[in-house]
C-alpha cells in the first residue's frame, strides 16, 4: 500500500475485488497529483489487473494542465499497459466533478470504460459484476 498523507492519497491493490484502489483527499499540487497517478499505474501493472476504483469524494480539484496531461499523455499510456475500467466515486466538490467529467468525455470509450457512482459500494458492485 502506498500512502502519502502529506499529498493526500492512498493507493493499493485490493485482491478481493481484483482492483487498484485510489483514495484522494484534499488538495494536491500538480506534482503530487501526477506522482500519485503514476503510482496507481505502477500498482495496476504489478498486480496484473485492468480495473481501478477512484474514490475522489474528498479531492478538491484537478487543474487544467493536469486534466490535459491525463487525457493526452497519461491515459493513452495507461491503456497500453492494460488499464480498461475505472469506477469513480463522484467528488463532493462541484468544480472537481466538472473537471473529472470533462476528462472522461474525451476518453475513447472503446478503450476504457468510465462510470460514476455516488457510493463506494455501488462502484465496487459495478467493478465486480
């Protein structure tokens, strides 16, 4: 398990649901956000899974530069490494919800499936269905 309380994230592989879990809290700088996102990808590769649960309820915001980085650099590379499915527990922050949805609309739905959920339990049900 990778926990960086200072940067506000916890990332680990949950073998019971064959999923990498990311929990984000508070505000992260661009460097912290990218570091945590790369750690998630490393966990995905090392575990051999294709699924991620992103619990971002308490995450404050993903900035515009990081949104662009996600869609143009990170996601195409992650997909090459087998990233296929992400369940996102919807942020409480309206602005972060808009940011995350904005990135999700630009993703190739043939290559990665993204779903939004109000609860972690519903996200887990979808990932394990």
